[in-house]
């Protein structure tokens, strides 16, 4: 038997966070500076993409400077 994710509305009616790491948790996690966990994960992913882009550009410039 598979479990269905709880809706945000249901979790809001609960009145507080159950610390169950629910996928749709509407409550703010204080230990993440007032941002929800999914927002933190998204910003971390974006930072990794940015770092990867910068590294790629640097490598490209190094290779092109060696060729020409």
C-alpha cells in the first residue's frame, strides 16, 4: 500500500509542523533562517549551476588562450 502526500491545506489545519519532513510542509523551518527547506535546496542547486558555469568559462578561456 502506497502513501499519498499530505496536502498543504491539510498540514495548515494541523496547526504546527510535525517535523516529519513532509513534502508539502507550509511551515517555516527556523534553523534555515526563516526559509523553507525546498527554497534552500533550490538556491543551493542554483549556486552549484553558477559555480559550474564559471568553472566551464574559465576552462574554455584557458584552452582558447593555449591554442591561439
